[in-house]
């Protein structure tokens, strides 16, 4: 059999299977409150919320929601940054017997309206600035099911008011403020608010790269299981401090930061949103021991002129997810700041990690493709590499990655046909292409939709990017296919040069040409100051494709 739910060659001491200790997030959180009531749950600039304070504030929110018509099964939308209010909102929704819809604060009216209408959210918590610029008009139009809107500020729960990330915005008037609801805490009277394992915990919408965003239905059971996976895979305890560099509305932040904190009693270090100098200040002040984020986050930090390995000395484990890592880039980040990035592979639909590099191990590099492994299947998880008919492929052959395990979502929200197409029981087709070696190490090649067809040959952008990252002048690279009258598609590379570099387009083309087959190397190179990225730090190839000029004259 090609894939196994666990592997005989797991590092010594790493369990092959785990038994879920919790089947809902609220019971998990309450256990941490019981054990660590007076310990910090959140460190936010110069402010601190203990587990007991977080419990009281979310009690107050739940009481307010219920008093204003929030009923069992209702959905509370969270439209904010990495602020304490996000965490309070999440807990408040569960305590009021509902669920949360998490929304990207970069979304604007069209996107927010779609999510609120599709989800049927009846309540919303948002930042003042987002109320002024987006929500107010939507509410006035009367097209939403919203019965209540609560506002908050990124300046709540701290006094430092860092101008680099915290805007000075006029408070939204005539609306209840999240920070003012604490007086209701002592009067809170709830029905039994302990969620059932298969209750909806979070509705998280995918990025919509192949159509309109789909709501991934994350259950209480799956979210609790993936939180435990982080604890056991990383070895987290209450003594750890988790640096929240991933957005909390993204699956990496939701599970790897919030879930891991609730599971272990470790404090989360929040700083509203990612800004390199702010994050570096937080690292120096709070001395975190663990984080997980995109490779672009660590590349950003490692490229700062004022950074040193001493800044990262407190970390005992650092993981990267969201995109594969070029081996040369991992080596360069390690050289600059002294950390090794342990790959984690997963997606919204798997509640985060399905595959990972064990802490303390170094991922192998495939000798043929040069790809860095994304790891081994995590606990109780089966990974298969399949052809178009879902039949297993032999070791080393490239096919679609499918994942089965307790972390897989049961369905997409109100999309039975798409659910049936991609999800079979507890197995999901990921849309990612990769292969597995005979020892069970998995390698991610690319997204199916990113494949370039050049003169009838398949070119995977990631392979070209990996070669580009070995050039000393390349800080970031992204490769796409552009229309070409002779080849059908040709390979184009977008490159961000390292500061001070003067390398030319032709130099990079020749460099790649010397290291790969003729149909693979880029015929076009364009230099940019920055590459387009999602809020999670993932490079957005689709934006580069749409911006590419099909009339470009390729180098022959």
C-alpha cells in the first residue's frame, strides 16, 4: 500500500497515533481557565489579558448577544485584525451556542456583502474603521440578516498606541462597544452552552481562486483535534509563548495560535497586524518560543538590516505553512537569523496540518527535483498520491494529494455538489500536486491550476522558482505561464532583487537555462519592488498572470 496512516520511521518519541482529549473548543478553553486562570492568555503590546479575564469578557459578550436575539445555531461574523477582540468574539459565539464567521479585514464591500449574505450572519463585530468604510453602508441598505453590530478598536486592551499599525480612528457612535460589555459578565445566565462535537465552530471561506469563495464548515471536533495536533507535534506546554504572525481569521492562525493556546495554556503574543519592525519589537520584548507563518514572513524578517540571530534565540520551534519553501531560501533564512523552518502542509479544509516535518528533524531534499519535503503525515492521518481516477500511484510518481483523517471538514456551506465532488467521508482531494518517497516523506510540486503547458511539456512553477532562489541576487520569485504564439505558453519569472543587486534579466535567464531543460527556463524576467501577496503572506500568482502582457516578446 502506498500510504499509511502513520509511518514506521517516525522519529523516536513521536507518537504514531493520538486519542482526542477534547471534542469541543469550549471545554478545552475552560480547562485552561481552570488550570491557568491568572496566567496571561494574550499579550498585546503593553497589555495583558489572563485566561480568567478572557473568560469573563467572553461571558459578557455572550450575555449581550443572547439579550439581543442571538439564538442557538446563529452565526457571529468577526471582521477584525489580530486583536484580543477576535478571541473574545470567538469564545462569545460558542458560549451563546452559535458559531463564528471569520472575515479578512482587507475585504471591501462586495466581498463582505457576499460573505454576510451567504453565511446568514445575524451579528457582527468589526473595527471602527471597517464600520465607517464598509459596514455602515451595507447595514443601511437593509440587505443583510444582521440584527446587531458591535464595534471595537485595535487600541483596546493596551496603552502603547503604536502608530505603525494602530490607526487613530474616530469611534463609531450609537453602537455597543465590545470593551464596554464587561458589566454584563456578572449577570450572564446561559443555557448549557457546551457545544456538541459535530456542531459548526467556524465558517471559514476559501480564497476563491477557482470561483466564488466557499465556506469550509469547521466543526468543534475537528478544530479541537487539530489544536491537539499542534500541541503534540510541536511539544507545546503552558510555559511556551506563541507569536501570532499568521492572521487569526486564517486557518494557520486560528489553529496554530488560538487553538494551540487554548489547548496548552500558552500565551499568545498579538500585535494587530504584521509589520516587520513591530513584530521584531514584540519578539525582543516578549521572547516567544514558537510561531508558525508563511515563508514570506520569515524572509521579510531575515532581510531586515537591523535583525540578528540573537533576536530569535528564544525560539525552540518555528514552522512555516501556506506555501512550499525553496531549499536555498530556507538555508538563507537560517544563515541570517539562526532558525530552521519546519514545513507544515495543510489547507482550510483540513483544519491546518495534515503533513509536517517533526521538530528536531530536517526535511530531505528530493535528489531529482530539488524540492524540499513538506514532511510526514501527522497523527491518525492518511496521505495518498492518486491519478485522475483516485487510484494510488507508485512511490515517486506525481499526482494529486488526497488527505484522510479526523481533521477533514464534512462539507462546504450550502454547496452539496462541490462537497460531493471533493469530499468522500473523511477524505478530501486537495487540488495540490505532489509525490511521496518510499519512506513516506511527501513533496509538494504545485497547484494543479498553476501548471504551465509549454510546447506540450508540463512545467511546474515551483521548480523554476526553486532554481531562481539559489541565485544570490534573488530575494523573492514567482513564476507563471503567459500566452505565447509559438509555444502556447511560455515561462515568465517575476523577481524581487536583494538590496544593492544589479543583476539583469538576461543573467537570470542564462542562470536558469544552465540548470534545467530548455522548455522549463524562463524566457521572460520582470523585476518588481514587491510581489503581490495575500494577507497570510502567500504569493499570488493569479494576480501576476492577470497582469502579464500577452504581447511580451519572449527571449528565444
